C-alpha cells in the first residue's frame, strides 16, 4: 500500500472587484478498487458564505461554495490523503495484457446497455468524426482483442503526438489535434475516447494526479498538475485505464479524482463570477508520497 498527500492550490486574480461567485470543485480522490480516500479538506479565501458537498451522477465527490463578499483574489486549496493498493490487473509501461474479446464482440455486447449509454455517444469535447474513425481503425483491425487494440492506440498517440503545453486550448477539437499532432494530456485523452466511440465502444475520461517526484526512474510528464487519462470497458471484465501521455497503464503513481464523459463533466474548478474584469489563474499541485501505513 502507498499513501499520498496531495495539495492542490488554485489562485484567481481579478482586475476588478468580484461581488459574488458560485463555484463547484471536484478535487477529492474517489473510492476505486485500488484506491481508498482517507481525507479531503477544502480551504477557500475569502471565507465562503456557503460550503457544502454532494455526490454527482458519476459518483464523484463535489464541493459547492459561494463567496458573497467583494474580492479581487480567490484562493481555493484542497488537501487530501489517499491510499493506493497494489493493482491486480495490467499496469506500467510494459503491461501483460489478459485475454480479452474481439473489439467487435464488445461493440455488439454494449449496444443495448443503459449503464454505458453515456460513454458511447458524443459529448462536449468528444466528436467521433470520420478522421477520428480512420485514425482508430489502424489499431482496430478485424478480430483484434480489445485490450490489445487499446494498448496499440495508447502507444501510437504517445509516439505520434508531441506533448507541448500551451499548444492547445480547452476548445481545441479532436480533428485539430489530429492535424497539428501535439497537445497535452487532456487532448490525448479526448482523442482516444473519440476513437473508441467512433467504433461504437464505450470509453470515459479520468482526471487525477501523478506522483510529483517518482522514486523510480525519470519524472513523468504531467506531474505537478492535474492529469488526465482514459478508461475503456471490456465485456465481462470491467474498466481498464490507459495513459497515452506517459505510455502507461496507470499504476501506483496515478491517483484518480473523477470520472466522466469528458473534461466538461469533471473540471477541477468551475463556476459563475459576477464582475471581476480580466482574470489570471495560477495552479500549483504537490503530490507527496508518505510513509506506508501499517
């Protein structure tokens, strides 16, 4: 078992007074088969008039807060402790993939699944265009096991696209990412999800963190920031995660925060601001490995 402490601080600076803001924060690690959240605390400055929490449709823990006093600076800091258990399935940079059905079999199995319906269709940031489908079919040739195809797609995105912060924006489409061949973890995850959905296969977006200072090997791209990867469904076996940014299947360095159709469902912080003028946002994330609990 590995224990992590995560500190995620977001600071907004406004050119004019904000009179009122309503916000939602998805910054709490969630319970999974390989992860046990121990504690999450949210600190907001100025002091919010309202602070509450709930669980959303996808099972993510969500904080709501409202600041009703005028302010030029808003600071939102979450502090979490989470335990990661050893993964029993494939993980790492050279995973041993278990047998899996052909991707066409999975496609046919899930067509009438209500539980997977939301992960089969287009969403805000995922468009299953013909260009995306053609890119996907290179990995998904007839009869290929779905996990083998998923890993091949994961490797292709890692090798054919350049990780370049600032090269894209949240509004950048998957077709544009295909054209410019660069982006960040969010873009690579959206592209992979679009590939799956273009073939009638369910895929979902995963947000979380990577260990900032790995004890093994080189520091990974995406560290010290929110990270994203994707998850695919396999009939009879459940969900499997893939990280194209780092050419991995997530292991004990990946902390899961939220699951959804795409980034729009699980943005770390979003809301409505009255006033404020122009704003500058700064984000700082520290992921620290602690001594293993007894």
